[in-house]
């Protein structure tokens, strides 16, 4: 299972939030981005409960002000089809 999170954080805390996100279990990619959101997070695990737990932890990282979570849909393209 794959899920993506788009997060906004308190301005000036992006590097700290990215560092904390990188240390979370099942987080496979974290990038700062420009635009409406500040941080892109990719979460991957075979067990959906591990993805859910990682999402909960990511959403509770200090200085995160809002998130949008997008679980990938299997069978609709991308690397998800290869799994």
C-alpha cells in the first residue's frame, strides 16, 4: 500500500519537520515543495495498518499545521500496478 501526504507547516520550520518525517517508520520519501503545500511525504508498507500508523505519526509531527492524505489506488497506473 502506498499513501502520499501533502503537509503545510509553520514557516521557518520546514527543515526540522522534514528531518522528523524522514525518521518515521515506513516513510520512504520526503521532499520540501513550493506552492500551497510545504512538504511531500511518501509512505509505503505491505500491511495497511502500518500505513495508517505512519500517517497518524506524520500528521502529529510538531509544527505541522495541516495535511492532505492521498492513498494510492491499485490498478490505476504508476508503480502501484507493479506491486
